C-alpha cells in the first residue's frame, strides 16, 4: 500500500511539472526556455526563483496591482487566463530551473 501511495505521489508531482512546463511555454519567448533571460532586457532572470515569490508576482500581475519595470499590462495579458493551479504549476516549474 505504501508503495502505491508513493508511486501516486511521484506521478502527481511529475504531472504537475509537465503542466508547469506546458504553461511556461508562452513565457519562454521573453524569459528564455530555461528562464535565463531578462525579459525584454528589463526583468530579473527568473530561473530558480522562489515559487512563493513567483506566485505572488503572477497574482499581482493578474490583479493589475503589480507593474514591475513597466511590464504590468503586458504581464496581465499573459497571466489573465491562468487559474491558481496553473500559476502554482508554473511557479514550481520556474523554481526547479537551474540558474
């Protein structure tokens, strides 16, 4: 029974990372495939950024209350369709990226 529970947990985390990778695909154009770029030469490099910080930032952009580097409107459009689960998956995916 323990082995089944552990296998399900690992499969779930792998699926979450896959969902994060799929959702991150639209971010890669500006932030780089591995989060290694300063988006449009303005943002910080996001690879390895703390997931909680990313969730906070993405929620701020989504709500229209965050405008770092003048990118608020552009980022609001990027995250508008993301639900909380997607935001969390993307944040976890970014946090797992190597700096």
